[in-house]
C-alpha cells in the first residue's frame, strides 16, 4: 500500500519556465512533509520541508504548497534551470514517528 | 565535514553468498536508517535505530536480512544468503532524533547474479 504517491514518473520543462511536481498521500496522520532531490549515483539530498500547520513554505526558487483537505502537496520551481534536472522524491512523516515514507519519485528534465 | 559514508559503493556477488554493507553516520547524529531503492518499490525503509537500538525493523524483507549498530559510529546490513531479487541500491541515512531532515550516504549498489 503506497501511502505517498507521485503519479508522474517524469516531467520535462523548458529552462526559465515553472516546474510543478505533485505528491498525494493517504495517511491523515502525516504532519511533516519533505522534498528530496537525487542526482544519478548520489544519495538523495534535502530540498525543502513543510509542517502541516502551514500551507506554504518558500526557499528561493523553491516553494512547497500543502493542501491538507486534499492530502496533496506540490513543489514549484521558478525559474527552472538545467541544473535542476534530477529525480525528486516526496516524503512524509507521522507525528511521533521517525520514519520517513517516500514516494517513488519524479524525474525532472529541464531543457536549455 | 564528512557526510554519511557507505561502503562498498558497488558489490557484485553470486547468489547464495553473504553480503555485508557498512555505514558510518554523521558524527553526533543519533538516528540511523537503512533504505533500499528499486525501480518497482522506490525508496523503502528497512530498519532504523535510535541511540544504537533497533526501533523498527518491520521493513526488513525476511530473515536473510539483518542489521546491527554496535556503536554510534558504525552500522552494518547483512544479507545471507543473497538472492538476485536483492539487487538494489541500499542507502544509509542519519539525523538527530526529533528533527525532520535525513542525511543520506551515496548508496551501495548491490548486484546479485
């Protein structure tokens, strides 16, 4: 049972445009969400996070939006750059637990 | 500042052989996690430790898998005997307990022939 779902395996955008990566979750007990970025042959690296008490968190070109009623979050990258090309993982954690549950990832390609 | 260090980076072995993967967490971190990445299942948590104590091993596939953390700076994941379906990238990650961000190693790519 996939508790964190990233339904788009891949996404391709032009440099300078917006990239929107989506993530859905099923467990209403999740209260903390993170996005990780992964380049080939490297481990995932933390990008941005959001607590369930917020609906938006921004860090430079990266913004994460959380819609608790829809159990949906999204990562916006504006403007997209070729160096953003990577696999992006959505992850969620339940209150009181240390376990991070990951989605399967979305491969983003930013074309020059 | 050194990150999470995993070894070996690549391992090719034959079915039935024992495999041992090693991890050195970031100094000062007191939580350690072992994840496995496959195309079919994505990143799945195998086991995690707090203060060297296994807390949740419900993700360990079967008895062929075992993990230990003898001290705060070292952990092993052992597969015995290995099978072709164990082929995957195994990641170790660490963090301070009660914080959100996990720091991952570069992974160990295991191929079982």
